[in-house]
C-alpha cells in the first residue's frame, strides 16, 4: 500500500520519470503546447509554473544588476531543461510575457480519449500574452450612488424625501 506517498510513479524508475518530465518541459517551452495524457499534464503544469517563476526571478535579478543571482537562477533552471536554446527562449520570451502575472502560466484542455488504449488525453499550453483591457466607454461605466434608493423606500421614506 502506498499510504502517504506523494506523486505518481507512472510505472517508471525515478531516473526515467525525471527524464520524461524534463523532455516534456523542454517540448512545452520550445513549442508552446504539447499533447500528452491528462495525468502527465497535471504534473507538467506544476513543474512548468515553477520553471516560469524561476525564469522570472532570473529576469528580475538581471535587471537589478545582480549578475551572480541571475547566473544562479539560470543554473537552477538549467537543471530542469537540458537544451540551452530552449532555456534561452524561456528566459528571453516567456519570462517577460508573464512578468505581470502571478502564477497560472499554463492551460490544460481535455481532448478526449486516445484511440487504442482509451487514455484520457490533454493539451498543455503556455498562455498567450495578456492583452491590455481598454476602459469601457458608454453607459455601463458610471456607478450608482450607494445607499437605499427611493424606489425601494416605503411611503414614510418617500414622504421624508419630499419634505427635504
């Protein structure tokens, strides 16, 4: 029995699991989206969000002039992604894209079951860049005064308003 054991094994050894997730993360960063089983997608989302946060910390340290901290964060990210080109894309493209966002960098869309073994498939994608929301113009922007309205008042309330 596996009581109080965190994480799924995916019937792989620990080194095989680590390599699987490293490769899936690299493919996600390189392509922006990947198609995988839903169970793997849930794990990848958690790892990808942490990786994007780490790349944001690298970017912040680089801008602050703390070169040693930026290198340290880059090396930490390098332990999770093997390819230097993909790592550069993560720090140069995705970190600035998600600079204003606090978490939730990925989206999982269920695709249905896979033919052959009926495994539930999902699409994991990094979210697109946030579009600035323009201020709405027109009738809906003005707010009503707070407090009870004269429509809801009884006869005594209306009489008191009329006396004022």
